C-alpha cells in the first residue's frame, strides 16, 4: 500500500484527501493516515492540512523500489527489484537468487555494501547513503565466449545515464570503468555461470560513486564521485532509472546482432582510451601503444611499433602512460 499511496501523492497536482485515497485503495482513512505516518519516518516531507488532505513536498534521496520503479520505462530490466539496507555484496546476493530460479531482469540494489568487490577481488568502497550499488540478473541465449561484451553494454548504459541525469561529462575507460575528470567514479564487474556452450546466468554488478564526499588517502588520486567533482548532491534514484532504461535498450540491440555494431560509434566516442597512448598489462607482457578504436566485438585495437594488436577484455589492465587514464 505504501507504493500506491506514494504514487497518488506524486501524481496529485495539489492536495489529495485521505477520503479519496481510502476509496481508491479500498482501505480505511485510518490505514491511510498510519501509512503516511510511516512514510514520513523514511524522510518524505508530507504536508497535512485539515479539509484539504495531504501534499508531497519533498522526496528523500532513497533507492527503494517505490522511488526507482515510479515511471520506470522498461519491460524486463528492473521489473522486479529487491532492496537491501545493507548487504555483503549485491553480486553475491543476486547469484543466490539466480540459483533459486529468478528470472532475467531482476535487480538487487543496496544502500550499503560491506563486502563490495571489483575486478580481481579488489575491495570497493560502498558507504551508506552515498552511492549506487546494484546488480542485474541476465540469462542471455548466447555463447559463453561472447559474455564479456555485456560489460561494454553496461559501460555505455552507465555513461549515457550519468550524462543525461547529471550533465557531467563522463567517459568509458575500456573495458569496465567510468571516468570523470581523469578519475574513476564507477566500476563494473561481470560474472557468469555457464556450461561449455550454454550460459546459466550472467550477473552485472555496477557501483557508482554519487554523493561520496571523501575517499581514503590511498585511493584519492584515482577515485572520485559526482559530488566531489560538481560540488552538489544528486538523487540516486534518477540515475538508476536512466541506467536501467538505457541498459535494456542497448542489451536488446546487442541480442539482435550479438555484437556492438548498432552502437559502436557512440561507444568509441565516449571511450577515453581511443586516440591516447596506453599501457596494456597482463600476466605475460606489457604493451605500450596508441589505442585506435574498440571493435564491434568488443576488443581494443592498439598500434605498437607499427603493428596493430587486438586486446581482448579479460585479465588485462589498461592504463595511461602518465597516470590512471
């Protein structure tokens, strides 16, 4: 009932009476009053005036299903959303749900992660009330060898959503980071369970530093947030809605062709590596060269010593010559 009452309050042009809401929802006015009292405890500012009713003045910065799914324009992604106040890792939580048979499109989102992780098991700072920590469950009918391309789909979706919601000029650092002013504001971790030629599920974990105001000294030179760079706070639910909508659109395009061809021009436009000198590091060697482009199939092409090298997303690290980017 809370979700329905919030929807009525948000869509009302002015005051809406308790009597009207009770008739619409088929409950007593006392039930309406009690629910609104509880909603206020969550940070919603609701004005109550005798003989006029209730009016929503302000919504808090919350990432609950009631906020995210309100006017969410997707068919599958986010159709079911599970919110946790605090969780070890959204990726670990959604993998348990995947094994229980949850459908594609499930989103698990948390206000805080206490065991958040990035690539190669690195710890991810996930403070409460400051960021977007979510995971998407997918069951794509594709060969497991092509699953890494979904990371690039997610990267472009995040980039589009942040630019659209905040106006900040963020860029993609191939293959799984989002960059603002030369520092990382978002990481993407894609994990998969598969057989030889069949995918059981893919989990895409996304962590976005939104309203974090400080970072530990050891990472302050490479990590930042939207708040630090713009000196303002943002509503996280707006960014999440944009992210889910852009991801669904791009994911559907990807499944049509099984590559990035329908949006590769946009990807290359936003890829901060393209046109720059980069250092590619893996367990066997380090290559230095100029990044030329990202291919339809998601590889990074670099030119080194007059030769073109194709770099596959995986256990590689891409850095700038003189710093993180």
